[in-house]
C-alpha cells in the first residue's frame, strides 16, 4: 500500500516541474517557430547576391596595378570589398571611397581581415588623396563585373566578397557608407 504524499513532497515536485518548464519553454517555442516556417531576419544594408556566385570558381581575373593576378582565396581568411566606379569618378565618388576606407579603419584590430580592391581607372587626384595607401587598384580583365558597375557619373557601387570568393552583398550606387560600416562590423569579428 502506498502512502499519500506529504505537503513537503508535493511542494518539491511542483518546484521541480516549474524548473523543467522554464528550461523546456524556449525549446518548445523554437520548435513551433521553426515548424511554422518563421525565420529570423537581420537588418542588412547590402542587397544579397542571388543566385550566389563564386568568383574563384568562375575564374574571374583581376589584374592589379603591379601586374599580379588578384587571389580570391587568400592564405588567411580575408573578405574583399570591391569598389566599382561609374563613369567619371570625381569628387562624390572619391568621398564615398574615403568613407569606405574609413569603415575598414573602424574595424580596429580586425581591419587586416578586409582587403579593399578598386576596379577601374582611379580618379585623377587619387594620388594626392592617398587612395593608393588603402586601395589595391585593379582591372577586370574579362569584364565580368560590368553588370554591377553603375551607369551614373561620379558614383560608385561596392561588392562584398567572402574569403573563398563567394559574392555576398551588393551596395548599389548611392548606398549609405554608414550602413556598409555596420554590415562589416557584423561580418568581421
């Protein structure tokens, strides 16, 4: 014959069930959200590249100013920020390029994990503005990046490329460099 549970035992069991419910509730909620199809979204300022492209697999050749071929897959994991100027890159274009370089600097100790690649003819005053200090200058040998180059004069668009050569995001002409900086701080840690 079993004896009825005392008040102390019932209280202990209730506490145990309450503790179990506290830990089980988030798991159950996550399962319900997943099965209903909900996915969390983050605020990104760049437009995702769809369908994804891998520049290394496509053999997209970029010839740098020093005669080297750009290596998409670096020895250490490094993202590449590509600047694609529109026709007649001048004051406004240079201002955006300066802000893009400043976004790299704000990464502090992670700044070396981002490479800056300018593809095209540099502005006339690029040397006096110190552009070559921050940017590698290159040329798209086969014109495969022409689709992302802006048609608007004195503008620039940008592509963020993963360390394995996969294009992640496009920042079309007129993008907010502050939004780019926020995206870089999320991606490069």
